[in-house]
């Protein structure tokens, strides 16, 4: 019946019928193509070798996986900040070794621009992998000819020596070309070390600094040594050095400031030599220390741009210092003493901060926040490591200062806190940090520079350096946490009575 009707319609209207059949055939063909594409996408989503090998793929937060799989714009410009830190301290760390067999860092189809000798630019797609790691996760492509093996750059990325790691995160920088003349004048970069005696009653702050319009403007170097006895004497030593006596490197951590220097030894330890003269007389201080960072206890660095350009890294969050500090013909010896080292750079006009670092049992933590003029208060972070390296990152909403005592700063009374408290909850992890301030010294930043800051217009002009105890409590990975240890902390306060929050 239906066949007879179809043939009669074809005989009466042949052109219209053929057009209808052709349209129907095209529709079926399009449907078949779409189903085939969908099947291919489904196979890609299920087949780990098509997305880089291994069993798990780690991507930056916020990436749309569907757009990424289909090659859309959302998958073209992503990257993972501090990828090597993620590799060394998280995915390929000793902590995960029982569960992770291999990790392969990869970047697929990244958009780059190739600039030719004639100045023309061409867009190119680039893929980056480390051959040995790609092979380890079963994603090595078949080679038509030749060989594909790790080169020296690959080796340094996945397995840097201690000295290479120090140089990579602790090297010096030049002021960016886009800075204004006023900004370049406030540029400063420095190595900072502190060391604490075994009885926790004496300590030293040592800074080797280069500042100003480096390398072609007005600039120079400075050495600062502060020696402190708890509740008692404070001695400060300074050496000013012209630019001809300052030698720094943008690829290495080594620094010369006149007779003073910092050297990274082949095994990754720091050799620190500093000489400076007392600010109140002819007495000299001579520092000769070897600072040995604990494995894995470092902060890889963070940088910010805008009106205030700044950067900060901690190559030795937990360290041991051996050597001597001599003044007036007397020397104090240190053997494996608690020590710390960080590195700062940037423009510091009007910048203030909250900062602290302490060790408590097997844990060591770092907290901080940078406040820049004319902007909202920076976010506070707390970075925690243990004997296996990075352990957790917390984001306390605030740091609360309590109590007060009065100290004299250049003859003026200044109120400083006696306690501080931070707390945060991250999923099932909780952390509470209570700081018990045992000693404090202050600097009026309107009268000079300390660790690179300029304070002429600061609303809270007194820079306070504190020493004390840190009490850690909480739970990590379902286990209770409780530990106490010593550390150093910094904040800024105003000149009026009271303690700032």
C-alpha cells in the first residue's frame, strides 16, 4: 500500500520527491557524523593515554574540561603557577611515594608567538614534556626515527641539586623597565638571615642589601647587623657600600656587598660573612656563619605587580647555623643553632606587613600579609611544613593582637603586643596559632630604612621586630596537633597608645 503510494508520487512529482529523498539522506549523514564525534569524545574522556597518560590528570582550578577536550578557547591559555613546586613538593613528594608511582609534567597545545629575524610574528602551538616522566606514565609516543631523552634542563627541573634549587629561587632581579624614576629609587633587594642562641636569650638579624636605581642610576649596598639580648641590650651595626663594591647575579644567589658576602656552597648550604660598624661607636661586628637549610623546608616565592612591585621567597624556612659572631674582641659560637633565611625584592615606598616564622616540634610555619598604600588590606596566609616538606596552607581571616607593653624607640614610648592569635579551618583540618611575645624592638621608619622599607608617610610608622614562643594546636589529616617552639615575628604600630589589630 505505502510502496504503491510512494511510486505514484514519484511518477507524478519526480523532482519534488528526489529533493525530499536527498534532504533525508543528508540529515541521516549529518546524524551519523555527530554520533561518531560524540563517540570519539567519549572514548577520549575514558582513555587516559589520550589525555597525557597515567591514571589521574591534574589541571588548574577553573578549567572547563568539556571545552578543553574539544579544543575551545578556554583550553588555550592556562598554566599551573609554580609547576615545579607542585611536582617536587606535592605530586612527586616523599609523602605520596607509597601511592604515586610516577608523575609527568606536560603542557599540550600552548599558544606561543614566534618572532622572526625580520620582526614578524607567527602564532604557533607548542607542547612540552619531560621524556623520562612521560615514558614512566605510559604516554610516550612512538618514534619514527632518532631518540627522545631528557636533557640537562629536564634533569634540573625534576631533580635539581640543593645548590641549583637555591639559585633558582634565591637569585637577584633587576628593576623592571616599566618602573617610573620614583619607583626605581625605592627599589631594594636583600638577603636576610636570623639565628637564635641555644638558650633562646640572644639572637642576630643579618641583612645584605642592594637598593636604588640598579644598575645604571643612583644605587648602592648596605649591610645591617642587629644583635639583641632578651630584655636587655641591643646593638646595631651598619656598613654602606658604593655600587662598585656590590656584585649580584640574576641567575645565582651569590651576593657581594663590600667586604660582606653570601655564597651558596655546592651542597646547598649558605656561607654568610658580614662586617659592619656600630652605629654608636667604632666597634665592629663580624659574622661568619654556615647556614644549612632543612630538606624540603622552603617557600618557592610569590610576586605582585601594579603600583608596588614586590617579591618574596624563603629558601631556608628551617635551617641550622654553625659559626661565630664577634664584637669587641669577643665571639659567640653557634653549632647547629636555629636559623632562618629569606629573600625580598621590589619597590617598598609606604609598604607595611605582618610576618612571622617559627618552628614547633617537627613543624615549621610561615605567615604573612603585605599591605600596600591606597589598596585593600592584603590576604593573610599561613604556610606549614614538616620533615617531608610542604604540609598545608591555611588562610586565617585575621591576626588578633592582645595585651601591651611599652618599649622605647629613639626615646619615644611605643606600645607593642604581648600575644597574637590566628586560626583557620580547611575542610577537616583545623589550626590555631598563639604567639607569646617575649621581647620586642622597634624602628621608626620615618628616620631610615630597615630591610628595605621606606616609611616617610606610613600611618603606623613603627616597625616592630618580636621574638617569642609559638603554640600550635588543631588537627591535620585526622590527627591531633600540639607543638611549641621559638620564632620571630614582625608588625607595624602607630605612635598613639594602644595595640593595632
